[in-house]
C-alpha cells in the first residue's frame, strides 16, 4: 500500500443510514465529511520507555466515537502495543489524549521498526444512545449532514527508534542512492532510518508511485515514460511532518 502523505487517510465504506429529514431537529447541509485530527503526523517511540501519548481533536460540532488500533508495517496484523482507550466518546470541539503502551515485541537494535497508529472517527446516527447530550436533552446526531457518508481513518507512522541507533535521519536524507534497474528506478537506503519520500523527479518529471524506503534496504519505482536523463531530485518527510530537501544526484 502506498501511503506517504501527512495524515495519511484511507476512506472506509461506512455508509450511514439516515431517517427521514423530519426526524432531525436541525441539519448542517454544508458538512460533507468528518474526521478527527491528530496532534502529530508521526510518533517516534523509544523502546526503552513503556508508553507515550498523542492528542486527538474533534473539530466537529457534534460528538464522535474515536476508535484506535496499532498495526504492524503490513497494516493487517496487530502490533505489540495497545491504545487506551481503544474506543471513547469525544465531544464536539474538544480534545483528549490517547496513551500508547508497549505490550511486548522484540525490535532490531540497529534500525527503526515501523508500525501504524490508525484512528477513526465514528459520527452519531439516529438511535445512538451514546450521542445523547445529557445537559441539553437534545441529540447531537441532529447536526450530522445528510451528505455524510464516509468514515475517515487517519493512519500515521509509529517509528520505534532504539537509542543505539546513532545519528539523525536529517543527516541521511541526502545520502539516498539511485540506480537504474532494468526499466525501473531503484532507491537505496544505507541508513538505519525510514526514508519517507514525499517528492521524486527524474529530469524534472515526477515519479507517481512514491513510497518510503526501509532501513538498509531498497525500493523500486516506475520511471516516467520517455525519461532519458540521469538527474534525480527528491524530498523527504522529517520527524515533524515537514519536507527536507530538495536533494539532487545523478542516477548511477
């Protein structure tokens, strides 16, 4: 799966069954979608510690359920962490914290290990008791738009970075090597850090299938059609979600 943008999102087909319009006290027809916001675009986790926290924000005017889980790099199997609480109500315009706790696992001491934290916002629908506003005796679900049909899953990287890993990823970004491999472009990462490429061009032509390159590994990209030049330019996402670079080199 190619997920390389800040606040990487996967849209899930969680369509909401809505009652007749007369069942709602008010409708916000301008709302097209919903999601929760996270306080960071990635988490750097020291395996010598037992836990860390992340802020989660509900920017909507109505409460949502916030469902969280941690997955391995394959985005399928469970990671050796738990998120507490795994499911919680978060009122509109409010924030809270998720606690990420290591439950086991063994990590390589000489390189980073990648996991994914996925957080999904679930809006209220007709009949949901959890959406009841006890203070005003009104249903917060009444503010959900008739157009809302998609639940948004925000997945960000959790990078386990052991203290034994020396240096900093910013120092290694310019050291990516690029080679031709048949009709493809091969990026070689000789560092212990994940290189999260956000932009890649060959002779000024953008490469479409950009992705990250794992530590001490390589990743192949499709060369743009008709590309004959040997100059490659790239940018990499840093620990804070910003872009470093651009860097340039010749294809070997």
